[in-house]
């Protein structure tokens, strides 16, 4: 049986004009910068559809839409400078170098950093999924500065994060935080900490918890108390999926920190948060204490949580045959539940201190 997985990601539609049914690849600002021959920053003034037709990728036919975009360019981050009014013709969908098909495009009246690749027939988007990222025309000031050096990547990162202190709406700010990559963009940490004091961030649960999650993934324990408030204070009214993202970040911390919080999360009212806690206890690199936490949740009232608990128990103990296939309460399910209850009782007897007369 394949390992049960929870994908904890917010898939952001960056002004493409339509949504796809399948997930898009995780955004990487570094990869976008490296793959682009031209990176420009400016306002998308006009986008017009100029045609339509059909295009075939991997034997599958897609409806093709052709567009003409007019971009008022403020600056060029990478490549040769272009005219202040830059005309870009593009078609959607398009295929990347790995054969993935995406429908990235530009939205009218948006301020963006745009990533383009030069081809014999003209410029195309460097990625068919992330044609552009949100940007700000104004800097947040010297306290927000990233050491730019000679590389285009930190300048792009700075331009995106400047959205947080701009007059942009909260959705744009969510996009700016949402495109950060937890494995690559740790240099954004000081800026995000500054952003925690901004009124828009304080007032918006999505922004606030997203920044806390990023900082925890970068091992910044100064925000741990804030994470606990978001997870456990009833007055916060934090959505379950946001708690799940926080718990994912928590699971990457030292087991002495992560396991007590994940165990506590097994008693949260939100089912998806309890499922997340059960699944990520498996990855805390501390089998003994993780097992104790998991067996305590065997009788959770929700079968999805029970399923996650038994998946993690089976993986941790390498008793893969006792992982249920589905959440249907059939004979196989009942046998798995009974097995793990017997495992729990045996574990308690083994770990119990010997009585003395």
C-alpha cells in the first residue's frame, strides 16, 4: 500500500485567468531567476486576446488562447534593458522543459515582476505556471533591505517582499508570502519578522500564520509562542488548514519541542489539524515518544484521524500489514483497530515500572 500523504500547500493562481484541476509545481524564485533571460518589473497596463485555436502536447489537444500584453516597465533586473513600453505576445497553455503543461498568463492592471525566456520567435514565459510574481514599485526602507550583491535573485526576492508594506490589498500580500519557498528563501526571514508588526499582517490570519510557519521552518523559535496561540487559543478562530500548515512547520523542529505540540494538537477540534498531527508525528525522528502520542489517539471519533494514526503507527513500527486500506469500517478495519489496541496495551505493560512489595 502506498504511504498516505497530506499535501499541505496553498496553490495560488497568479493572475492566470483560469484554474487547472491538477496541482502546479512548487514555485521556486531561484529557479525562475536562473531560467529567465529577461526579468522586468512594471505594471501590466493592457491584456487583449488576439486569437484562439488548438495546440497538442503529449497527444492531448488543448484549446489555445493568444494574447497581447502591454507592460509599462520600471526597471530591468536581468537581461538587456527594454523599452519603457514592452509588448509581449503569448499563448496559453504552454509546456515547460520537463513536459509539464501550464496556463500561466498576466492579469491586467497588476504590478508584477515578469520572467521571460528568449527564443528564436521571441520572448516566452520562463515558466508556464509562474509567468510573474507580485511586486512593489516602492521599497519598504533600509530596515527591510536584503544584501543584493550582484545576483538577480535577492533583488527579485526583495521586490516581492516589498509588497507587504505597500498599499496593495491583502490578497496581493498573501500572494507575496505564498510564493516563498521554505527550502530556499531563508534570507527573507528578517523582512518577515519586520512584517509581523504591520497592521495588515496582524489583522489577517492567513498572512500571520503563513509568516509564522515560514519562520518556524527556518528554525526561528522566537515565534513559537505565537504559533501556539494560533493553534490552541480559541479566541484566534484559526482555520484548520492554517493550523495544519503550522503543524507541518512545527514537525521540523527538535522532537523535544515538536512532539508535545503535535500530541496536544491531537485534541484540537479541527479534524484536518488532528490528521496532520497524526501523520507528522511519524517524521519527528523520535519513535518512542511519537508512538506514545499516537496510541493515545486511537479512539479519536473521526475515522480519518484514526486512519492517519494507524498509518503512522504501521510505518514507525514497520508493521505495514496493519495499516488499513480505507476508512470503511469493514472486517479489515476492525482487525487493524484491534491490533493497535493490543499493541497499546502490550506497550503499557512493557513500559510500566515494576511494583515493589
